[in-house]
C-alpha cells in the first residue's frame, strides 16, 4: 500500500471535511452572536441595565478567549476532531437550559460556559484543514470555512430577531438547540479522522513562550493592535444599534432591527476582494483604504434616516472585513518563528476587541448613539495615524542598524 496523500478538491473526503466544518462553523458563530438583537429585550424583561444586558455577549467572548488558549493547547496534543465535535455538543446544551432560567445572571453564566465550549472549533479547525488537505486546495477550504463564520454570525442575529418577534426569545433558543443537534450529529458522522495529526510533546510553557516571542516584536504588536481597534469599533456599532433603532424616533421592532444584520453579507464579498486588491495594489494601501471605508460607514450612521443608516452599515461591513482579513494575513507574514502562536495571539486579541466593544454601556448611558459612533470613527483613525508613524520609525531604525 502507498503512503496516504492529502485530500484534493477532486476527492470525496475533501468535500466531507470542507462541508462538515462549514456547517459546524455556521452553527458555532450563529450561537456566539445570537443574543445581539435581544439586548434591549433583556433590559425590559429582566429589569437590568444596558451594561448588564451586554454581559450575555461579552461574557460569552471571555469564555471563548479562555477556551481558545486552553483548548488550543489540548488540541495540539489530543487531536483535532475530538475538540471540534465536543465544541458542537457543548454549545448545544446551554440552548436547552437558558430558556428555563428565571435568573438573568444564571443566563450570563451559561453563556460564559457556552463561549468556552464554542472555542473548540476555532481552536482546532484551521490546523485540521492544513494537516489533512493538500496545499493546492486548502485555500478554497479555508475560504469556505471563514465565509461560513460571517454567514453564521449574520444568520444567528437575523433568525433570532425574526423568531423572537413572531414567538419568543425562548422559542428562538429552542430552535437553535434543535438545529445544533442535527448539525452535531452530521459532523460526528461525516467528519473524517485525522490522518496526519502529530501530537505535540512541548509543555504549555513553550506555547506561552511562543506568544511571548511575538509580544517583543513591535511590528507584530502594532498589527495585533489594529485587530483589537477594528473589532472594538465594529462591535460597538452593532451591539448598541438595537438600542438606537428600538428607541425614538425610530421605534423599530426586534424583527425589523435584525434585518439590518444582512449587511454582514458584504463581509463575504469584502474578504476575497481585499485579497485580490492587495495582490495588485499592496496590502498596506488596501488595509488603510478598508479602515477609511469602515470609518466612513460609521459616520453615515449619524443620520436620522433608517435607509441611510442601513447604507452606512453596509459600507461599514465592507470596510471592516476588507481591513480585518488583511490584518489577519499580515500577522503570520510578519512572524519569522512560531507562526501558529502568532495566529492564536491575533485571534485572542481580536476577541478582546469584541469584549471591549460590547462593554461600552457607560458610554452609551452618558453620550448615547452619537458617543458610540464618535468612538468608532475616531479610534481607528487615531490608531492608524499612530501605526503609520511607528512603522516609519521602525523602518528608519532598521535601515540605520
């Protein structure tokens, strides 16, 4: 018998892997952001503050960040598919339990647990794809996986709003639980075992040293900072949008507000478009353009017209996904060693941005929508100016040394 070869697009098992991970990714990212359109409802139903209601999202992301570090370590030692399957099962169970809870803070705790469980997929999926799929086909598989992230996040928000307005938020959670059961069964049955996984024998300390190595690299730190700032600004707009559109003069329903999340569909276009433009014009130029487009989109949302706000959200998404995809790509390019650690560090920083962006309740209470948008506009522009200046200093120092 010959040596096993990595799967190519023509192989049946390539499609089993790719579609299994696409469906898993779709469900996991839908689960992650399912509460975003429900935040104003939680304020009314549980009599909590705006800041408290956002804990149902921010604590999920905190759980996810912890899970990425811990489960990423174990997936390098125990295998990929085990944690992918466990992630799906662990993320389904809270959907059955949360509607039964009468305590808001128990819901927050269950969302934290759910966030930890969700981390199993992003902690293992990309490594699994790179191990099992041929180099010439892995780009397509990865693109489909990442597109499923954006589509899942969009669908989770839209369908939750629709089901909540028609029935109740509890019904929406039960629907997601049932969908999750079917997705879990499909992935457990279809996802092939790893054939090229090699267990790492390095201690946890070495993984941390790999991350520490990058924290001493100013160029990588600046790039990771872009990821934090972009995600903080982007998340802040989408987290407080339901409060803004649900209040006067708009007074839109949860279902109507949830339809604005269709703007995320531009993320599916933005990422591949960014890759093509970067190949022709250069990564830095296209990334700067993406950040400027994103801030322009945020500025447009100052409008008092719902139609113009929706246009602004579409521009915002196009700019964000363009800038984000190129920032993620440049982190691994800048890393000379421990490229896996560099990717993990960026992913953790990215989700720290989500946590910070969903924790701006005090700013919302004092400055409202205008304060949130002003932060989302100014922060990327100020940081971009800082990065350009620092990169010029680093280049000049490298030339002189």
